[in-house]
C-alpha cells in the first residue's frame, strides 16, 4: 500500500511539473503572437504590468515545473535520474547556505525589475529589438529568482514581500497618472495617465487581497 502511494505521488509530481512547463511555454507563444505584440506597443499598462507579470510567471512556472519533475525522481531505479537528483540536492543545500530567506535571489529579482522600469532603459527596449528580447528574457530569469525566494519564506513573509513590490508599483502609477511630464517617451502622455490610473486600482486590489490573506493566516494560527 505504501509503495502504491509513493508511486502515485511520484506520478502526480511528474504530471504537475510537465503541465507547468507546457503552460509556461504556451504563454511564451501567446505573448510573442503578432496580436499581443501590437497591443504591447499601443498599451503601456498591458506592457509594463500584465505582460511583465506573465513573463515573470513563465520563469516561475518553469522553475516550479522542473522542481516537481526532479522530485519525482526519488526512488527511481535509473542511475541517470538519481544522479540528477543528487546534483539538485547539492544545489538546494548551497542555496540554503548562501541564500538565507531568499535574500540574494530576492535582491536579484528586485534589481532586474527596477532596471527595466527605469524610463531610459525601458524606452531603449521598445525601440531596439535585441534589447527588447533581452528585457523579456531577464524578466523570465527574475521569475526563477522569485521562485527560489518563495521556497524559503513563510506565508506572512511572502505576503509582506508582495506588498512591498505592490507599493513600488503604486508609486510609479501615481507618477504616471499625475500627467506632470512624459516619463516614458515611447508612449503618449494620455496613455501614461490611463496606465497609471489602472496601476493604482491594481495596487489597491492586491493590497486588499494580501490583507485578507494575512488576517486569515493570523486567525488560523491563533490557538482556540
């Protein structure tokens, strides 16, 4: 019975991992379609928020998918799979030692996002194809960094981290919505103002959701 349960769990891990990787690569095909590429040029909010969040999700899903697949190698009779599992276990040990609480990968994640949202860097990525590809690739990589950090923090720490990123987005939204100056030269001022408004709405929605989850976690952990 125990053997059947382990085999079933291993099969579920493998299937979950493959599904996550398939979903991630399907998102790449979707985001690079001509329709969404055109929409990206016309809509700043879609480009800077929705599309970048989806590219983050691609990195996150790929990392999570490979993690599940490698975990499914436990109790495998294949020397090749066991060797991969051993190397991955060594990597996790190093990650725990040199990346406490996901601080290093968290900083890499924040630095990457901050770099590409600096107006001059963002505008360069719009007008130059190679820089544009580099921006999206590095955002996918930052999604992998994000997964590495999320594995090493508690739920409350995770929600606080999301709220801090959310606040940064909100500050940018206020600057864009104010319409005092054209921050991103590749988009008209009216488009920037509209995008800023929707970023503020999105920030409020994320705030409310995180607060509800924090309260739920707090009350669930309170002794009855």
